[in-house]
C-alpha cells in the first residue's frame, strides 16, 4: 500500500538561510532576556518564602509563649528576643519586628538599620486562643539579589552573543553541504526512474503469462475464500507506483463497503484511525529492508462509521530478479479478540469497585516513571492518602456504605486531577497518586491541598450523611526513594506524620521521620507493657471547686505515666500514641477502674462523697462494650452510679453514627 514514485527533492537555499539566521537571533534573545528574568523571579520567590517562613516561625513561637504569659508579654523584650532569635547563618541577614495588635512596634530584632534601597517585608499574625494579639514582620534586603541578577544578565548577554554566532555560522555551512548532496541525489533519482520504467514494461509482459496460470488455480481459490469468510480475512495487493489497491471481494464485505468505493491508495490509507496508516507504512518499509512478513494491529473505520480492530499482514511481491515491486497480504477482523484482551486487562489491572488502577498497575506505572526519570532527569512525586475514620463508617453503617464511600471518594479525587496524573487504589481506603510531571514541591503541595479540600466535608450516602477527611503523605521522586519499596515506605511515614499532626492535612517526607516513628513504636510497646503489667501508670486527681463557695465538689481523674528509663512522659505524647494503636480502650478502662476504686476508698475513709470525672475516648464507644464495662466497674468497686461522671467530646454528638452514641448515653443514664 505504498507509492513507488521517487520525486526529486528541491529546497530553496535562500529561504533556509533566512530561517537559520532568524532562529539564531531568537535563540540568542531568549538566552539574553529570559535567563536573568527567570533567575530574578526564582530569587525573589525564594527570598519571599524565607521572609514568610521567618515571620511565621517567630509568630508561632511567640504565640506559644504568650499563651502561657498573656499579661506582661509586651514588656519582656529580652525574653521575646530570645524566642525569635535564630543563630543559623541563612537567617542572619534580615530584621524581625514585633508589633502589638494596634500596630505599635514592641521589639526590633536583627539588623535594625538595614542599608538597602529595596526591602521585602512579610508579616504573619500572632494568634493566641483564636485571637490575633499582634503580628511579626520580617524584612529582607533585595540589593544582593539585584547585584546577582546584574552579574547573571551580563553573563547571559555574553552567552547569547556566542550562541548567535555559533547557531548562525555552523548550520549555514552544513546547509551548503546538504544542498550540494541533494543536487547529486536528484540526478541519481532521475536515472533510477528511467530504469524502473523499463522494468515495469517487462513486468507487464510477465503478467500476461501469469493470467493463464491463475485460471488453473481458481478452484482452489474458491475454497480459500470460504475459509477466509469464516476467519473474517480478506486478501489485498498493491504494486508500487499504482494508484489503486486491489481488494478481494471478501474485504468489501468484511469492512462494509460497496465495490464502488474504488479502494484507491489514498482512500485506503484514510480508513486507518489515528496513527494506523503510519504504522502500516512503517511495517511495509521493514518488509522491503528485511524481506520478512510483518503484521501490525491497527484500528480501521467500517462503512457504517463504526471502528474495528484489524490485523494487516504485508508480504513482499518480487519480480524475476528478486526486486520488490509491491506488496500483498491479508486484513483480518480481530475486534472480538481485542475486546477479550481488554476485558482481561480490566480484570488484571483495575479495581472493580472504583474503576481505578489497582496495586499491580500502580507498580508497573511507578517503575515506568522511575525508568523514564533515569533517562531524562524529570522530577515526579508520589502522594499516598487514605480516608480518616473510614473504619468508623464501616462499623456504624456497614460495609455497603463503606464501599459506596470509597467509590464517591475516588470520583471526588479524580475531579481535581488531570490526564497527566495517575490515580490508583492500593486496597482498603488507601489511594496513591503519581505526579509524572512535577516541577517542584509547590506543585505537589497544590495538588495535595486540592485533594484534601475535595474530601473535606459531608458526603451523602444512601444510609445517611458522613463527614470525612483525608491525610496525604508525599514522597518526591527521586529525592525520597530510587525504588518502589523506598518510595512507598517514605510516603507512608509522611502519611503517618500527617495523621499524628491532626489529620485532614498533608506532609512531605523528611529524613528524620523514620527515627520519630521508631521512637513512637518503642513508646507504644512500653505503654502496652505498662498497661498489661500495671506498672508506671498512675492517676492525678484535679480538684473541681465551686467558685462561689470555694468548696471542693469533685475531682477529675487525669492519666499520668512514669516511664522506668525516660521518666515522666507527657500525656500530650503518649495519649496520641495510645489512640493510634488502639491502646486507648485499655487505658480508658484502666483509669475508669482506678478512679472508681479511689473514690470509693475516700468515702470509706470518712470523706464526704464527691463526684469523680473520667474522660471517655471515642474509640471506647466504637470498639468496646462500654456500657458493660461501666456496669462491671461499678459492681467491682461498689461506687454509687451518681458519683461517676463520664466526660465525652462534643465531636461524638456530631458524628455520622449519632444513633449509636445516643443509645450508649441512654443506657448509661439508666444506670444512674
């Protein structure tokens, strides 16, 4: 199906020379102008980020200090200076100013008299208990950046001039040589055309002799046609230089075209969809080079406009001297086979619940990204995420609701991604996103924030409305891992940190995270041993006082832990570990029993009966028989039910399983 014509090649040398000069000028101007401008924009962004980070860091530090000393912090300038002062070299050039909420300057720290004509200032509020009590401003001089831009501009100008001379001179010399070679090639082509015409005349004579032979083979051909109809196969042939492609009658029926279609070479090529025509021609070119049979699978358009999959087989047609004079072969309808292959691929590589890629296809894609990165140094990122509190939806509303939530979550995530991003479900409520063209961390952060935003808020299910969120761990490729195992491990560590920091947020992987996780695992193991052996845990009882009378009306039981080697461990450190490892249920039952036993002991010692308050974790409601535990503790200790106060967080009452919480509260109320 190719054309044998060998036209001479004619190029306009003058036009090409003008084009080369124009290209040289454009390249030189681009290097001269865009390089310093890009450098300046990047430098300005870095300085802006540094100033913003310094202002935010100082504001956050001051907020924690002011929270503990809210009254006299305005006058403690020495302490304020110690809090915001940083010794690191990158932060020495700049100036911090602390302002109160009226804008009055309280303290200036750093280079108080910056000798700079251009200053970049970034401000960040000091928020204490939800209220802005002041702000921190950080000034960065831009004069050093401007000097660097000037030096870079001079270098770019010199480089642009050199580039202009190189691009203009060298290609023009090569162009002159190419034009001379083309002139010689055109002369050779004209000689070959004359030879081919002589050979074509000889072939016409041989064709007359072959017609007699075709008559004897007609009977066998009829049998072959019947077999081809069953196999959905048709024959074709094409002589180099002809305008028509010969189609056997079976092809007309196979493709649904009337014989009046004509089957010209151009018309046949136009039937192939996408790059099908190019692939067929490349296969035929390979047949000429190697002499072997080539088959290529392409898509074609039927007469009714529908698309079919077909296999085009090409063989060389030779003359008596063995030279290729054309092609012949078959076209077979393989649409059913392709559909079967697609169904098998769908089952092997896609998740049936969400329609997303599964873990197997994810591994193949991430390996492909790593291989491409090794060739062209492109940067990519891996985002690992799961749904916060997904297990609670499964436990309270059932697995059908959990499956519906996963399908809707997959749809919401897909809406914020474009075609260049790869989304897969690894299993359960765990999803992975591969950003194959990720310029920097800010791009990955923007996409991760979009995903977090898409999964924040209420989602309507058939069995009710649920409030979900997601946490995202990010590992940059290749900086955070050169293989799939390292990338998944580091992204999972970042996801773990995001959940530890409060969920519903994102976190980039950092080198020290592994040590932090190992520390928490060790604490979790020691905490479990402390619960099982009842060693190191104790209760601190905080009095509850009536303001008007000053009388102690009750006590709040607070958990404390004295570690055998680490000393006292803060509740803010071991309580989150207990919640993440489900030890919180055991701790909750332990402190409930200890508080009830102590309250009963005080009464037996002659003290006035007072109410004892115990905090209850949400996990105790979801994962234990909490009402049964309370009944057993009251029976064991003999404490009057009305002296036990159970404190629950208000988030339980706004949860998607409000009915379960209400049922537990009703049963506890019936106990007194």
